């Protein structure tokens, strides 16, 4: 993996959602190692569903690009416990996958059992993610948690070193997160039904006046 190439490309994917909606916004950017962005893409996934992997695969396939070197995710448990299958993502795209998170955690299985009682598929998907590994990012002297599929932890660290400019969040994820938030905010105001946000029941309000 020629990480040192200026045109080494990371597909960074982040989300934004509100629990009162039915869909979340996934934003993806193609970030070159030399700092250029040469692609921005969007899709949706279900809040509380189990379709995050399908959504990301659909997004990737719709891009019709053969120049991506690695996929980087801003978390692999997104959109209210919608769990990304990293092994499937790696297998079906043929690309290595890095999932980055930032906070210490004892795990979320108890919350899955609380919010989705009896959902054995979700529990299985969560367990198959495996344990996170703590990685030191040298340029910013920070630590992040990583799950890596299709590449070594050392290769993942090198990619994080090459793409992290400030704080903990790598640029492909920092920028895609900003875009996801901006698009979600715009849609909330302009077309909330597209996100599955139902308007207030004005008829009922009028009846109560």
C-alpha cells in the first residue's frame, strides 16, 4: 500500500441524524493525501435499522471509481445502533476499511439489549466487529480507537498519521462530518419529509384551540 503517494485516496464517510427522523444523511468525500478533495457524495440510511452496510456499498458502487485506496468510517455503529459490517464492506469493495472512534467505552451490548430486546441479529453484528485498538497519532500527539479490516494496524496508523492535521479527527472524517451536518440541517428546513420527519399535526392543534 503506497501511502506516501500524493494521490493516495481515502473515502471518508460520516453521518448526521436526529432521532425524531427516519433517515440519516451519510456524506462521503474522496480525500487525497496531498490535501485535495476530488469528490463529494451522499446517501441515506435508516435510523435504528440494519441497512448501514447496504447503504455504504450502494454509495460506493454508484461512484463508479477505481482510484480509491481505503475506506475510512467515522464510527461503525451509526444512526442509532445501525451496525456496519466491516468484513463484508472489505470483501465486496476489495478495499481495506478503517473505522475510527474517539471515546473510551466498556461496550454497548447492554444498550442494544435495552433498546432492541430480542434482536439477536444486531447483537451478533456487534460482536463480530471485535475489539477496538488504541492507536497513537503522531502528528497531533493524540489517541484514537481503531478497527481495521483488510490492512494491518500499523498501516492504519500510517494512514491516520498522513491524514490527521489537528486534534483527533482525520481530515477525511472531519470534512465529511461537516458536510453531513450541513446537508442534514438544510434538509430539515427545506424538505423534512425526505428525512422522514413528520410535520406537526396542525389539524389537532387547531381543534384544541
